C-alpha cells in the first residue's frame, strides 16, 4: 500500500448531490464531490465543487478547505460575510451554522474529520 496519495481526481467518478431544498435560499446549486481518501477513523479528503446558489447549512464535522477556483461567500450566523476565492484557506468548526453562497462555480480541496 502506498503511503503517498496525490489529491487528484483523474479516474474518480464524482458523487452528485444538492443541498436539502428546504435550505436553499437562492438558485439551484449542484454539488460534485470526488472522494480521494476515506479512513475508518472519520478522516476524509477530496475535492468538492458547487454551482451558483445560496443555502443554509450546519457543519456536522471539523473541516479544512482551500479554494482552488471560483468565488464564494461564507457567512456565520451573527458574523461577518467572508469572500473566499483561489488560494484562500478556511477552517469550519463542527457546529458552524450559517450560509454558503457560490457566486462563481467554486472548487475546493477539503479535509474533514467526523
């Protein structure tokens, strides 16, 4: 077993999904997720892409992500709206509650721990 994995999606079929319709505030966002690594201890890594739209969400895990392309606005309830674009890195703590607005189709790397 190799102990080095590149965060690449060639040959990986993405999982397609959408946010819960009850949480969508604008648009018709569509997600594609390429799961590169999933471990039994709840650690996972991959890439996630979303098309324009805005939705409410509650994070059920700890997440680190880095935006590869696109533009999004993440707003924590009661907090400041944060614009994130290529090269920006974000940590979302478990229990984060707020909105994610994709202004331009956004692609991010992610590492999550459930």
